[in-house]
C-alpha cells in the first residue's frame, strides 16, 4: 500500500479493532479530553483506560500533553487519513476487478447469442 508501511497499517488496524479504542478516538477528536474524564465514562479501571490510550499513542492515533496534573488526549488526523486512503485504494481495486468480470460476462453473452 502506498503511503502506509505494513507495520504501520498493522498497528493502526489493531488499535482500531477494539470498540473502546475507537470510542476514545471519537471522543478526543476536536477538543481532546483528559484521561481522567475518559475513564469516568467507562465501566473499567483508570489503568485499563490508560492502557487503551497507550495503544492508540503507539499507533499514532492519539497524542497526549500534560496540562497541570492532567494528561489531555487528542486525536491525530494524519493516521486516520492514511487508513482511509488505504481502504479507498483497496475498494478501487475491487471495483475494477468486478467491472472486468462484468465486462467478460457481457462479452460471453454477446458471443453466445
């Protein structure tokens, strides 16, 4: 895939494969939220939420900055754009293949009639 190395793609998709992590990315898009505020809305420990945020950080989907005693998490648009681009490229390849199959079937029908 262009623009995204296999290891980067693996890290992004593994990070996004988890429902909680996808929710965290949605919630920190825009203004960002403290990890404490994130943890307050999940039925899991603060440490578990921190681990989810750490996975997202390693994948480049989230960055954190310290503001006083809080760590504020923000979504990073670049990796999400790279994932989107990769999926669009795959979709384009499959659309092209299906079109070729349709064309071949149409040719067979015309030759048979």
